[in-house]
C-alpha cells in the first residue's frame, strides 16, 4: 500500500454491510476501497447464523445458484424449542420449497465469498488494515481515513487515504461513528445482548440422523426457557454441513446484575438431557462471543453527516425477534451505495444530498418493523416471565396431557389449572395475552 491514496468512496468494515455497499458501488464503476482489519473479510466475524435468501439475491441475482456456494445448508425446518429443566417441546415448520427462503452459513466462508464478488466487480480491498481516524477538512466534511497496518507495516506510520465519501460499516463497536459526530455516546448494557456461541462438529451422517434431516436439509431453531436459566434472552441451534452452531444471547445488563458468566450459562445449557444427547461425541471447533445491538429505534445514531454514511450494526439494524441482522446490514449497505452514487453524480456530499439515505432507510419494510420491535422489546424481550413461566408451563401441560398416570382426565386438567394459578394466575395470563394482541393488532 502506498502512503497516500485517493478513492471516490472508502468503505470501513468487511462485514455484510460494508461488502454490500462495496459490491454495489464497484458494479457502477465507482473507484471503491474497502478496508477490513481482519486477516480476510469474515475472519473476525460472528453470527448464528441464518441468512435470508432474498437479501443475498439483491446483491448476487443468481444466488443460490452460485459457485462456490458460500452457505452450509438450506433451512428446511425452523421454529422454536421451548425448554424446561428436563423436557423440551418443539414447534417447528417443515418446508419443502424449491428455492429455500434461508440458509445457514459460517461467516468465514460467507463474508469471504462476498469479498471475492466485490473484487471481481473491480473494488479494491485492503485487509489487515485498521481505520484509526477520519480525515475532515476545515468545513468539517469527512474526506478520507487514517489507517494503520499493525501486523504488516513494521515501523510504519499511519497512512492517509482520501475519498469523496466514507461509508462506516464497523459493526457494533461504534468508535468511528462517534468520531464522525453521528453519535454522542456508545451503547449501554441494557441496549446490547452478549451472545456466546460454539461450533460443535459431528460426522455429517450422525448429525442428520440425530435431527431427522435428509442430506442438505437444515434445521434452525430458537430455544426459549430454561436454556437461559430464566434470564431474558434466547438460545439458538443451527445446522451446518457437519457441525452445529449452538449459542445463547442475554442482555448484558442481566448478566452483569446477576453476576453470571455467559460461558457458564452455555455449559449449563449443554447439560439439558436433549442437548447432551444431541452434542454427544461432538468436537468443539470454535468458541466465540459477540455483542448484538438491540437498542431499537430510539437510540439510532444519525445516519449521515457531511461526506459520511453509516450502515449495518453500527446503526443498530437488528431485529432479533425475527432473526434479522445480516440481511438488514445488506439492505442498508445497498442503500448507502445508492446514496453515495447519487452524491458522486451530483458532485455534492452535503448533508442535504446524503439525507436521501435516511429516506431510503425510513421507507424500508424493516424500519416499519422497528416500530413494532419497540413494543416487542418492552413487553416480551426484557420480561423474564416469557423465559421462566410460559415455556415451562407448556412442557408441563404436554407432559400431563400425554401421561395417563391412572388418573381421570378431569383430575389432570385440575392439576394444570392449579399449576397455572400457582405460578402466574389466570388474570395475569389474560393480561399477558392482551399485551401480545396489542403489539400485533
Ligand atoms: C451470536 C450472533 C448471532 C447472530 N445470528 C444472526 C442470524 O442468524 N441471522 C442474521 O441475519 N443476523 C444474525 N446476527 C446479526 C448479524 O451478525 C449482524 O447484524 C451483521 O453481521 C452486521 O453486519 P455489519 O457488516 O454491520 O457488521 P459486522 O458483521 O460486525 O462487520 C463489521 C466489520 O468491520 C470490521 N471493522 C470494525 N472496525 C474496523 C476498523 N476500525 N477498521 C477496519 N475494519 C473494521 C470488523 O472486523 C468487521 O469485519 C447475529 C449476531 C451475533 C453476534
């Protein structure tokens, strides 16, 4: 890398947001440089992860008919496992679609594939390169970045790269978003979920047999209940080719307040009889931890400034309830690229011109979903009754329903109602149902 470089657009971060922006800009012939601090795009990145086909198709129109195929398995069964201490009830949907709506993926492979697409379209990518600052002119307009290459530039000084416009797609830790003046302070513990994940390898045939899957079929489920030891959060279990992605995400605030180490939670979850059997003999290939931004609409940063846009997790575009994050990063990257292209054509990088980006985000389907997410978070996501009582109760009902125990059915029903009254109370249950109805009405 030379000590001084000029680009039309510099994109910071080789995750789905940055890579999508880069692909779309390079496609239009814009001189674009993507800067990624990892050894390659995807090297540092973590997700569950399931990715929706529709978003990837926006980038690569012949997806999933692509070579090399960047995903693991088509998701043919998905839903929820409601977990009690010893039992587990499954609510899953089995799908036999021609083109699956989603795929499981590993980021090392998926992000790397996107970077290959970007390179083929003509973008430049600098890996092992960290952006440490933004260059601003005397009018406060962002005009480039300052980078460091700690691993490969022995004794090197930070280098400057100039650009007409910078797109920040740095992920959840929004250091540069703050430097750009788009954000006053970063997240607080009640606004982020800390997720820990293991990739557990099993022989392919064994994995399929244990989950009742055919070759190439995949399962993606969220686990709710005792899996998080009653704390507000969820678990996830997704199938890869010959491994399982298993993880738990809890609001950081709850972990701190309850002095719980997430790794211990994961270890405890793995002792559940169903999971213990499922993972038996499996080899842990990887352990990772990452934050998920769940601050919702009220805490969104400013999306644009003079000569700068921000996309993906840096904005907080995650809707965990519907497993949307990477796909929203892709959409926001595309909108950022479209806005950047419009600004380049006009030769105007003022806030007025770049406000087009906010218009695009605000008229998207997912922005409207965020209005709904606000209520879901308030009424469901942070309230432990949904994690403690209901999953356990459903398991109790099913267990009672399917056990004869030499008792009259009326007696069993009485026991169920007694349990309901003892643990939650009928009025409270009606109130809970009303709250759910209010959210979705
Ligand atoms: C455990 C977990 C499970 C998830 N499961 C799912 C799922 O199943 N489905 C789904 O759709 N979403 C899921 N998500 C959310 C999803 O991963 C994110 O929403 C998505 O990755 C955001 O993409 P991004 O490009 O904005 O950020 P990231 O993917 O975080 O990428 C940011 C990139 O910027 C780079 N970077 C940061 N700072 C600098 C710098 N200064 N200089 C150079 N490079 C820099 C990083 O190395 C990284 O490559 C999950 C998240 C987690 C943590």
